């Protein structure tokens, strides 16, 4: 098989890149190790920056998002038993975010790709990348017991943190930076109405908590937990009881509980791999970087990566210029490190760290007090939350 771009991974970043390339008249084949059902079964966050919303509109998959998504012009920080609203809309000159689940984004992109008759190969096993340091990259895979090969001009690695793309880069060509946090998030998804019409981020002596939602009838809640905790240690009742203890009185009173649809523990880490280009192989999304979910930046960073990459590849074919390709890694990393800084700062501010002690807790309390009472500090937070410009 021959194509212009081989995309590894059919998550939202790979599918969005495929849609952007199709719009630019560039042929691409997507390889995915899992089944479509498995991909759609992955529960992820869903706070979309305006940049991401615009990209989804650009490739023609925004209709359901605008119909079912929830536009949020602010969010609340809770500490000391009270809530304080960060008015993103007012502080940023009218900007907002869209609450729309990552699973729904993937579904919309997947449906559009199928409707356009574009090639996605699911259950592609033993994927391996070859000769991406030269002019004729190749991708091999096994499907239904037979070995296949795709010849291409470029390879886009959109296959996540544990994927084959970054692992294919020679060790000496890659530098990684990592911070593993000493706790995780225990999350629960339930068909219950949200506590509030906006997200509530809670700093509490028992640990961080987040009240979020997927719709006005489906809620997503989290509590900070230890890394050695197990999901099976938590009944639904135990989770709801712990969440209620961490909420302010009004939120605790408004909390509606119910059986969980999904329950999981996610570790938190900050991770960046540099550079993001190796000859004709490009890393994008979680293959190149991970952020803690506190700042809701993971999907949005992946979307901006593939926006840069899609434009660069289109420029290569349409204008016979490699300027975008040559600057891809630098452009991405500048935005990535800004988002990493914000996510690290927000995580450090809101969570209980075992090593900080009483002094560290007082510093968190003082910074929270300053944050909600300073227009400058609130504006900086709002600007970062809605997303910095491309």
C-alpha cells in the first residue's frame, strides 16, 4: 500500500490530523492497534479550548458538539469552606471553554472519516516503523495473520504515551523530562445531575476534589487518593461519602449520588519528550507529552500539535516548502511548556502533598487567597485556562 502520510493511532489526535489532511487534499491512512469499540470505550476528560472547538468546526464535525456541549464562562475554586468564581469570560474579553467529552469528539471524528470513505485499519498488530530517517519511510503491521507494509512520505506518531512511535526513536536522539506526582485521582462517572452548572475545584485538608460533568444529566467527580490505592477498595457509597467531606457545605448539600457507570484511578505525571521530529517521523499528543489533568490541557495540546503538523504537511505538498516541517517541533514545544507550567502550578496549588508540611499548606492557602482577590492573578489564571493563543 502507498499513501502520503501514515498516521499511527486512531484516538482524537490521529483522527483530527486525518481530517485536517483530507481537507487539504493529502492522502493518509490511519493504523490503530485496538478495535473501534475499545477506542470509544476510553473515558477521558472533555474541557475544550476555543482553539480546539475551532479546529473541530474547521473539519466539519462541530454540529453535535455545539448542540450538546456546554459552554462555560467560568469555574469555581473552593477552599476554607467557601467557593470563589473565576470569571473567564469577563477576564479574558469574552473567551470561554466547551465541556464536551473526549469520547464524543472521537466518535464525531470517527463517523466523519467513515462517511468520507477514508482508510482506517483497526486491530493492526506488531506495528513497526522503518527508514523514517531517509526519504522513503515504511510502516509494517500484521492484520488477520498476514504481514502488510505501507510506503509513505511521512509518519505521524499519534499513538499515545505507551505507543510504538516514541519507542522507535533512537535513545540518543531523544531527551525526556518528567515529574511523577505522589498521588492519583479516583474518578467516578454517574448518571446524576452535576453539583453546579460550572466546574468546582476544591482544595481541602483531606485532599483535592473536582466536581465536573459530561452533560446536565451525567457527572464526573474525582478525589485525590494515594498511588497504592485500589479501585476495589472503594464502594460507590465510600466514594460519595469522601467527596461530600471535601466539598463546601452548599455543594455537599446539592450533591446527588447514584450508581457508578465507570470508576478508575489515574496517576498524575508531567512529561515532555524533545524534539518532536525525527527525519520524517513526527510525534504528536500523548506520544510527546503528558500533563496532569488539573488544567484540562491534554486533548487541547494534542489538537494544537496536529494543527501545526497538518499545516506543515499541507505546505510541503501545496507550496513545496518545508518551513513548517522544520519549525514543527519548536512551535509545538513552546506552547507545550507553557501548558506544562500552568498544569504543574495548578496541580501544586490544589493538592495535598505529603512532603509540604504545615508551612507548605499555609503557602497554598495564602496563594489561593491572593488568587481570588487579585484581578491580575485571576486574569492570568483565566487566560491560561481558556487557552493561550497559537
